C-alpha cells in the first residue's frame, strides 16, 4: 500500500469518484515546512486556478490535509490526474507517516 497526502482537489468527493471510482477513507494529518500557492493551468474552457504546495522558508508553516491509504495502481492514476505541472515527492507528515504529496514542478 501507498500513502497519499491530499491538500486540494484530491479531497473532493467528485474528483475521487472520477479518478478512483469510489470515495477514499482518510484521516486528518498535516505537513510542516510547505506553503500552499495557486497555479494557473489552461483547461479546455480557459484558465483555472489550483492549489499547489511549495517548500517554505519558514519551517513552522503548516498545511492541513488528509492522509489516504491507496494502492500503487491508484497512485499511477493520481500521477495522470495531476499532469505535468505537479510532481510527486515523498514527505514526512506530522503523524511521522511517510506519504506521497504533489508539489510544483520546477
């Protein structure tokens, strides 16, 4: 199994149904040392803004999110959903769980 830290659209029930065909069960967790920014991505009907996390110079910065346990196959689906603007990295959460999170591609 894999762990996924979601802080934005992946917490949305409709998005989960679309990507996974089901709702995910998760637990609240947090990530320190990162901040949320907005990124503009061109979609079919124009530009849309999405949240994206970036490393913060302030180690006390906290992002609240949800920790999900998913399969490796599900993680591949998330890679496809996130696209070229996001990259997957391993982070350590407040719970001391190592999880995958999606950050800005540099």
